[in-house]
């Protein structure tokens, strides 16, 4: 009798991989908080570009595991880790979790005629637009000028593009190092990545 779909998707190996990547996400968060805190009020477009680093681990989770939902699980664990480590608390967890949700939704099913990397780039673009739209709610009135709003969108798109490219490079490096070998073949229930 075959294992239930959820058991095949989220094996212990996949969950441990997601947890390890979530811890790496927390470390990236802690390293970038001083920079992002400075950039947010001074240069929102630069903030948006640097904030793309928070999408690297969810993208990497999808690449390494090949399991639909792994970006959400990685982001969810990371969000739980970020809450007590951030002065913003729960608010800081929202974009982390939202990035994982958008990545997995955009990559959930294969798109006919699109290459794998094109799907990742499209997922990055969708994630950037959603995170940009959410960030508009916290803009101060003086930052709601056309130049800053458009610049922030361009920054988000650039940040997510860098996250996609970085996740690809990291996945390749991990595979060359022997980390993750067999993970996708043994744990993936359908070709969704």
C-alpha cells in the first residue's frame, strides 16, 4: 500500500532540510537587520533590493527538495524563529511567510512550454510584486512619491531576481558537495520543481 501523499511529500528528510534552511534564514535575517533598519527610512528602493535575501532559503528549499510546499514550510519555520529575535515581533514574520507562500503557489504545477528556470524567475517576479504591494501599507506619506514607489518595485524585482540566481548557485554547490543527493529522487512524489 503506497504512503499517503503528505507522508511522501514531507518525509523526515524533507522536514529536516526545511528546518536547516529556516535556521540559515534566521542567520541571514540577523545579519541584515542593521542594514535594512537603516535603509528602510532612508532609501526604500535599496531596502527592497537587499530584502530579497529573505527569499533565498525558500527558493533553495524548493530546489533542493523538489517538494511542493517546502518553501512554505521553510518560511513558516523561519517566521517562528524570527518572531522572538526581532523587535518587530510578529510583523517581521509576515513577509517571511508570505514569500514562501507566493513561491510555492507560483511553482506548484508545471507550466507547459516554460523552462524550469523561467518558472523560478516568474515565481520571483510574482513574489516581488506581492511583497512590494504589502510594503506600501507601511510607507510613510513622504515616501509615497511616484519615484520612490516605482523604485521600490524595481528594487523588489531585482532583489527577488538575485534570490533566484543565488538559490540556483547554492543548490548547485550543495549538489557538488554531495548534500541533497538522492533527496529529490527519493522524496519527490511528482515533478513540480
